């Protein structure tokens, strides 16, 4: 609550004293924050289902962006079809990784699985460098580049695609986990796999579903943000770290928390870049991560978990 009030106070102050500049900071921060929120949702989906943190989530987004560049920019495939193809390919990759690497290690400790995901992210970057090289590549926006003016501030049309997809993803993920038997089973398996298995929930299926869903979210996120941030093989590293920080800030395992954390992080980061030299903005995410872990480890919307000794 205190954190939320502080953020609201900063936003209000920026609007009062900076006018349209403050509004520009907010709009830009919402765009950046929506990007972080999409990545954070991938972290939360896997953690909510398996209690594993996937540090290859940023690479799923990177692959989505590189694939849409290949399909739409090079092969001149219609953007909608390229979107579908890119998401399918990355989704299959995420599902395959779960079956090949995560599933055999399901009895191992969480640290082992985290190290495996870090190794997988390094492998994906190496493959991407071999396929696409190290250069940054542009991706055409979905609906033009002419800025839209809002009370003296401006937004590129692609930002509205990011906002729309973020809202759609939140609704679909919420409905999946709260209105479907499979989604409820995944949550039950994460809480107590043995008890869930006694009522017919297969932990193997829930893990596969979580990784598949997270890979699809990551790929789609990478596609919709590609026209804004451009695409390179190393873009997933920072996206993954910022997305993880947003997930922890909002409450790891909570999809709404991922959105709140992403938006708060994006707005604060944009404001810092507006007041201080831009190089300081990357430190915001990691400073917030440290503060949240020290003061409120469960995040803004997360629930405190009891620790068994």
C-alpha cells in the first residue's frame, strides 16, 4: 500500500510540475511497463505451476522478435501469418525443452533447474547469433509510425498493440487458471503435487502446459514489442532481468501482480531517465528487486508463504 501511494504521489507530482512532459513520461512508462509485464507473466505462469524460475524467458521473447523479422521482413509473409508461425515455433521449442531437460529433473532441487534454464538461455543466444548474426534488425510496425498526440504528449501506434495484447493476455491467463479444470489443477499441483495427484492431477502434464503457455506468451511479447525496441540476439537478457524484477515486485506467481509490477517498474524507470542521465534507468529494476526482497518478499499482490522447518 505504501509503495503504491508513493508511486501515485510521484506520478501526480510529475504531472503538476512537468505538464505535458510528465504525461509523456507516464505514457512512455506504461508502454515500457507493459513490455515488462508480458515478460513477467511468463515467469509467473511457470512459477505458479511448478515453482521453477525460468531464466530463458527473455530468450523466448528474443526468438519471437527474430522470427517475425525473418517471416515478415525477409520472407514477406503477411504479419498475421508470421505472428502465428513464430508463436508456434517458440511454443514447440519451450514444450520440447520441458520434455527433454525439465521433466527428467523433476525430482531435483529448484537450484538445479534454475541453472539448467540459464544454460538454455545461453544456448539459445548462441544459436540465434549463428542464424541471424549480432546486428540489430528493424521490424515494421503493425499500423504505421505516425505518432498519436494525447494532450501534448505522443505515442507511436505500436504502443496500443502492446497495451491491447497485455490486457488480452492478463484476461486469458486469469480465466485459464481460475475457470478451467487444467488451470486449477496446475495451481493445485504447484501447492502440493502429492495431494493433487491423488485427485487425478498429473504433475507432468501441468509442467508441460506451463512451459508451453509461458513460451507462447514470451514469443508473442517479443513480436508485439519488436517494432518499438528493435531486435537483436542479446535483447532477451535485459528483458528477462527486467521481467523477473517486475514479477517479484508484483508477486511472483501472480499474473495481475506481474502486470502491476511491470507498469510500476516501467513508469519509475522512465521518470528516472527523464530526471537523471539515461544510464541510471537500468539500475532502477535491480534496486527495486533488492528493496522488495528485503521489505516485502511476497511482492505487492503476492501472498506470504509459510516456511516449513
